[in-house]
């Protein structure tokens, strides 16, 4: 395919990653004829996993594996053998969606068609593997708050790398200052019961760990499932979060009493605080990626640093607010 035609599509789209150097035949062609052409012109094709069947107008009508071409009787016609239920994409389809379709349906390549169903080319197996690798690295970097062109991110200059890494770290700095102010605001209960301060790292860590798990699963569901329903997922996740929070809260309460010798009311404060902290972390882990998706932004951008800052601040607010209220009751 001519470069100027491919370049009209977005960089990370199926149209930009496709090739037209694949075997294409008409539905009325015989298997014997196809075999001869394949053997004669094998070197011209970029990939030889499937042959694609089109009509006189170039519209995609079916597909047949090369293996079957050499197994079926020579007098058979393509229209009698081809698979008519075709997994295909449009040229503007995101490359990650193409790779996921290939994995879901166990396909070595994915055909690309225009709005009129005219065959344009395919995204080959080698390209699909490259997409999976680059998307994995890109998502991993985004979770760390590093955004920018992948090649430059991995091999860029010191100034460029500092530029793309600093913004989220500055936001984290202000988030840390806010967290410090929260701790300072609740100075009185901390002085009275210093053991509460000892459990700050645990409360914050558990919020981040649970939140990261939730974000990862939620983002994968958004990407993998085209029929993803937020309401059904949210109700299920609320039930899951309730069970996780209940188990962790009870466990922490007993451990603080029996292993650290804490008064029973301290154990109760820790258990209840962790319960509500875990619940909030899971809800934040769903809300942030969902919000970014609605804003037409990559959900992975909102997870990582931004989610971590928000969870840390909320978990400290929950912890110290509950501690202050409950200490007045005992």
C-alpha cells in the first residue's frame, strides 16, 4: 500500500499498521487455480496465513486458511469453502483493539475494510505481536505517570525525559503536602494514642494496593469487552469490595489486639478504618478510569500517580476522622 494512503490514518490505527500484500481471490475461483498462483507468487506476499475472498467490486465476502487450500479438492470453488462470518475492523480502529480481537478469536491476522466493506488489507501476525508489546510497555509507563511517544520515552534526551516525568511528580508533591496537613490537623488524637501513627503506612499501603488491583482489572475490562456494562460491573465490584474490606478489617483488628497488645478500642478503630478505606479505594479505582474514558482520554492516564494521590488523601481523612469520632466514644 502506498505510504501516502496509509499516512492519512492515525499513527496507532489499523489503517496505519495494515499491509495489502496478501493473497486475494474471487469467490468463483477454483482451489486448483489458487494453489498454482500461491506457489508461483509466494514471495510477493508479506504473510501467508489466509486467503481473502472478494467480489467484483472488491468487497470482502469470506476468508479461508492456506492449510485448507492445500487440503480441499482442486475442483472445489472458494464460495463453497470460505468462512463468511468474518472478524474485521475499520482503518480507524485502534491498534490495541485489533490485537485484542486477534487474541479473543485465535486469529493470525485481522482484515481491514472501509465503510463500504471494501477490502483494504490486513494487520498481520507479526504486526499484532509488535502492537501487543508496544501497548504493554506504553500502559506500564502510563501507570507510572510517564506519558509521551514510546520511542522517545525509552531513548529520549535528559531534558525530554525530565519534562514528561515531572508533571505528575509535582502533583504528587502537592498531594503529599495535603496529606501532611491532614496528619497535622489530627495531631491531638495522635499524641494521645501514638500507636495510631504507627499504622499510617499500613492504612495508606492497603488503600494503594487494593486500588491498583481494581484499576488494573477495570481498565482491562474496558479495553477487552466492547459490550462492557458499567452498572453491572459496579454492583459486582461493590459486593467484592465489601467482602475484601470485611476480611481485612477484621484481620487487622484482631492482629492489633493480640499481636501488638493494643487496647480493644484501638483494634476496633483500625478495623473499621481499614474497612472504609478499602471500600473507598475500590470506588476510586473504578471512578477515575471511567471518568477519563468518558472524557475521551486513555483510562491508564488517570490511574497510577493521580489515583495514588487521591487514595492516600482519602484514606488518611477516613482513618483520622473515624479515630477522632470513636475515641470520643470510649
